[in-house]
C-alpha cells in the first residue's frame, strides 16, 4: 500500500516542481517597465508620434470642422465627467454608427449634442439595456469621454444608467484590478 502511495506522490511532486520552475523562468524573462515618464519625455514622445503618418492624420482631423465639433462636444461634458455627476440624456438610436467596433452601445443626445454611449455589460445586465427605446430619457454617469477620427461623435464610456428612477446598468468592476 505504501508503495502505491509513493508511486502516486512522486509524479505529483515532479510535475509541481516543473510548473513552479517554468513560472520562475517566465518571470525572469519579463522586462521591467520603465516607469512613468517625465513631462519633457512625454512631450518628446508626443512630438515624435505627431511626425508619424498616424499623427499627421490625427492633427488634420483635429483641425477639421468635424474634429472641432467632436472635441467641443467632449469639452461640454468634461465637468460632469470629472465630477462623476448625473447627465440627462435622450436615446436617439439603438445602434452605433456603421463600422463601429465599440461593442454594445447607443446614441444619445446630451445638452443638445449627440454622443456615442458605450457599455461594458455583464450578460446579466444585457436584458435591461436591451429594454431601452428611442426617446427614453435616462440619467448617465461616466468617468471618461474619448474621441477618435473614425467616429463623428464623442464616445462616453458609461458606468451608470438610470431610467424612471430605477438603475438599469451599473458597471461591475473588473476582478483583480481596475
């Protein structure tokens, strides 16, 4: 009986030793991150990027009427974003612009401007979000607004949605971090 137990324990010890040894080798090959850049280094990196074709294309978009409209729209709600306060919105479309790769979202009008409102819902939250209809008045909160030359609207990453006094969406924090 002892021989059988030892025969079963030996492979277990060998396999676990290999797993830990392999883990340590992978950790050693990882390069340490350089840490945060100084202001001067960030500006130098930005200047270098602006000289690339993508940077030139972005600067042209930023100076175009469409780019200015998007940046102005993002600036209009920046105060609400920074303070994480309620913003009243009206759903204008249940689909995102053609070709968008933002996941699930809707189009909404906030303070007279149109925005893409994107969500990162759990499967359990999809049913409530699918219950939204055009012209629904909702209250949203977000910590971020972004923009991209591909889209004609600012992109609000929604973290909280309320309709008729009931919470229909609240972003679930990711496990193990942010």
